[in-house]
C-alpha cells in the first residue's frame, strides 16, 4: 500500500509522515476558487476533491490511496484563503485579532475502489494584535502561503490564546481523522502504520 499525497505543502508532508506509511508526493497546480454560493465546508471539500481527481486521472496502482486536502479559514461568514499581497494579509490578520475563527480542512481520499470525502473544523481564538505586531509578522513572509495569513506552527503561534479541536487540522491535515478512515474505510492494517 502506498499513499499519494496530492499537495505542495511541506506541512502536509510532515503530517502524513506521522502515519508511518510509504508515500510519494504529486505536486499539482489547481486554482483555488471559492464559490460564495456554497458553504466554507463545501468549498474546502470541493477543492480537495478536485486535487484528488487531478492525480487520479494521471493513473494510480491498485493499492494506492490518494490523499488531498484544502484548508481555509472562515470568519464572520467570509472565507480567508491565502493572501494575495501584504494589504490582504493585513486585512485578514486585523479581522482575526481578538476574535475566534474556524479553520476548516476538506479532505478527499481516493483509491481505485473507494472514495471518501469529509471535513474537520477547529476553532482558534486570537489575542488582540497591535498594528505593529501584524506588520512585523507580515514582514517575516510567513503569511503568504497560508490560509488566513498565518501558520499556527510558526511565529504566529504566539498570537493564539486557545484552540478547540484538532491542532493538526489547523496546520493543514486532520491526522486522526485520516488515520481512522485509512483503517475503517480503506482497510489498512494497523501494523503498517506502527
């Protein structure tokens, strides 16, 4: 059995390695467009499914399992993907300051015989941030490839007052939820993981 991780994210590579299974990475480019007519949850799942389908059309072996994910931040009904520029990053971080937001990761898992898509949600509460803190953080360059313009596992971790839900979901892949589906849906042997 082999995992095909359909992601360019170094954070997802690190998280998938926790499962102990052999894996390869298939990098792909897909435009992440969010449809305002559907929920943030459905947007995240849809994008993950598009990533998985793209890899599937290239062909997989019989026992391969594709795992694709998309993480978005939702605050006050607005979807925050990756910031376009410094001004956009500032807007997101200012909105998240002193507030609680949702981090939603849509996951699509696909083999030749089975498909499973789901999402995981975590809540993140930010401390109140000064303009100086926001601007210094943006200057690190860290916000630009991350939903909501921050990485909890990086320098922005100092801004987090509390979380509710899966920490790894906030980083970019709900490892426990993926593990459970590998065992219960795709029939992986626990011994392969440990």
